[in-house]
C-alpha cells in the first residue's frame, strides 16, 4: 500500500501594500502617530520601541488595505439538477 501525502495549504495570505493605497497608509499612520510620540524614548528599551513601531505599522496596514475578497469555492460538479436520460 502506498500513500501520497500532500503538503498542508496555508490559508493566511501575506498582506501587501498596493501603490494605489499609499495615501490611505500615510493617513492611517498619521492618525496613530500620537501613540509613537507618547513613548519616552530616553528611558524606553529597544524592545519596547520596536514593538510600538511594529504595532504602528501593522495597524496602518490593516486600516489601509482593502478586505480580502472571499469567493465561494466552485465544486467540480455543477448544481444544475438531475440529468435527464437522453
């Protein structure tokens, strides 16, 4: 008996910033810029600064990118009804 195993499909897609969404991204970044300026940069550790900057960028990307289009999966058989004998 032989088994042919396939790799697991990843359902999460990488979010990319489109050139057309540049204005949306900059406005989303400017809106949340106050969170970045509140941090005391002289006493903060590099890890906290990095996490704040990463969170700022991730939030801006999620706000500016359009929602993913969900498509109904097409089955290999059509749902046209029962076949009539010819």
